C-alpha cells in the first residue's frame, strides 16, 4: 500500500509527531509512505506542497498526486483535510482520502475566530472523504453531528502518546530531583504558554491550594510562549514559579512527587495526560475540556475537576496526591503505544481504500 501523509511539517507539534510515528509503523509493515508538507524544511523524507495561498497548493498537490500511484492520502488537521479532498476531486483514478479530527472544532471557533472559514468549508467537503479518523470520542461525535460524516466511515484511533517514553511504570525510586521536597506541593504544567492553555489559572490554583493547606507550593512550567512574559511579571505571594522552557522529555525532569495540571479549555485529546500516567505522575484536568476523558482514568491515573473553577481544580489537585499510577493501567497504556495505534490506523486505511474501490466500481 502506498500512503501519502499530508501535514504542516515534520518538525514541532503533536500532529507532526503522530504522523512520524504512524509513518514509521507503516514502513515497518512494508508499506510505501510519502510525506507531503506545506511548510518547507530540510527533511529529505518529505515532499513540499508550495503555494502562497490555498488555491495554489490545491493545484500543486493535485499535480503531484496525478504523477504518483497513491492508494490512500491521510491528512492531519482541518486545512490539510480540505487540501487533500479538494485536490483529488474529479481525478480519473483518485486515491482514497482519509481525513482526521485533532480537536473540537466548534470549541476551537470560540478560541480562534478565524476557524469559522474552515468549519464552513468542512461542512460541505468533509462528507466527501472516504474515511475520518478521530483523536477522541467527543471529536468523533462532533464530526458526525456537525459535518454529517457517517459512523461507518469513522474510526477513533488513540494517539501513540507514549512513543517517546522508553520505560513506563513503575518509576525508579532512584529518580530524584534537586528541586523536589516532601513538604512542598509540586505542580507540573507541561505545554505551550499561550492563552488557550491558560497557564495563569495554574498559578491561581497553586495559590488556592496553599491557602487551603498552608504548605509551600511550587509550579513548574515546561514550555514557552507569549504568556511567559506576563507570568513572570505577575506577583504570586508564597508561590515559587519555575520556568524550565520547552523540554520534550519533561517527565524526566519534573519532581518525583509532582501533580501534573492541565488547565486548557480546549483539548481534542491531551497526550500529556497519557505521558504523565506512563511516567507515574497523577494528573488533573477539567471535565469541560471534553477530549481529556479519553486520556485519563479518574481515580487511577488522576482526577477530573468538575468545572473550570479554581476551587474545583484545587480540590482535584489535592485529591490526586493520593493517586499513584501503577501496573493496573498497563493494558490501558498499551492502547497509546506506537504499535497499537499504528495497527489500528493501518486497518482503517485498508478499509477506507477497499470501501472507495467498491464505490468506484458501482459508479
């Protein structure tokens, strides 16, 4: 099977990491994989789709697809979904097009106003795809309700979220950190420091926990972004804030007794929650972030705050201190391995290709 994978680039964000893991799995199974990126980079394993605007990229990708014998095109994200679908329309022998949902699009529209254009186009084009891969069950439900995608062309495939963790539970007792102390409540916040991630809320939760317990509290930010300047300028009495910068393997640096806190108001899925569980850290997120429920097991890997309030987050953080993820979650963690995720992806691509072929033969 010859698969084309369409992504922004092969460096950086979560979609790119997932694409690289899936591509590696497919190649290991004997499939031919070609990456197409819309942002040029020095990676010799990818083809560039040039263009200053969407229409130019449609023509560019269409030309490249006509020259190749792809069985399937897999697109990761709204822009690339639309690019893959529109570029292959009216081709005499088009490949099967499988698109994906990486986040909650209606909620994303509230956070990023420019999303309405993609959503408007998606409502017309998405149902013309041969398959849809959802990152979580809420994402799948939204896709069916909002975009009219039939359930028989939809798959929920877990991210290979633990692919970067070389050893999972239990954590070695020799793993220590110079900044860790038993009397201190340690809160780790891995992720970009942007408004959508609401890092200032993590500081407010830490302050409230200190007020409740009287304990020294320390917040560790593992990430960077535009919100860092305002966080540094803010005053947080009694709270120590440590900025570690972006560290990909943050779980090897965080204090061993840390509680991982995710304060996003929007998550299609939260890889960091699965990483936390695999590394032995309990975690906390809000039930209102929807997709996080696919990435956390309340009572076993962490706690879900009932709402977005500081009080509910604080209660969840203090309750999570009693949780120590252990071997009971290993079967669940396996769902997020590169092998398991890749296997499910390949099955979905094969089925989408077969379905598209059957549809073409009836036309």
